[in-house]
C-alpha cells in the first residue's frame, strides 16, 4: 500500500527543455501512450506526473465510457464523484484542442466552478473530435499509441499503472 499523499501543485515542475514527456497508461486491454504538453499545460502535467509517480492511479478503473465521445478514469471511488481532495488550476485557454485521442481533465460544471478548475485526478481521453469542449476543459496531452486500446476500454477496466518517461 502506498503512503503517497497527493497535493495540489502550487507551481509547475521544472521541465527539461527539448525533452518529450510521455505517460504509458497500462490497462487490462493493453497500453495507451500519451504525450504530455509541458509547455501549454504545465500545472496539469505536473499534477498528472505527481499522481502517476506516486502510484495514485494503480488499480483504479475507467468508470465512464461514452461511445464516440470519451473514456474517463482516475476516480478512487470508481463512480465519478471522487478525487484527491483538491482541484487544479484550469488551463482551458491553452490552444490545445479536443481531437481524437486528446487527454484532458474532467471538472465540475460552471454553476459551482466558474473558474473552470480541473479535477484533481479524473481525466478523459476522447474517442472522436469533440470541438464543443474546446476552451471549457483543460487538454494536457494526446494519444500517440494505443488508440485501438482506448476504443476497447469498457466500464470497470483497470489501470494497472501509469508510467512517466522522459526522452
């Protein structure tokens, strides 16, 4: 059992210039490799890396699958209501778009979250372009490999681990 206690990043990590940061989401169905955009979403990437390296996602499930829309996971409660106890600075105006395979943070609605702060741990990957989400949710990466795996994910499928690689 991990003793990792997640905390909201108050400032972004120092990323190595010229390096590419990727996350490999290992699932029951195979691996999903996503490039993380450190330049346009530094707070989001910092949070995702901290959670991944702390083992936060290990064993969590994908609790939401909407055909031709998104798969969503990262909730320790497994039902869409849980998280690490904090939200993250929204980076919704970073210019990254909801293309097929976009990696982005879920969030609560505008009525209770007018600042559009991102979920502390729940993320989604788009199954198709979803331009109506652009500018409203923080995109912080994109799927490079394993889109076939993304399309096979079903509710209840597990994330075995999320590994971060810097090249």
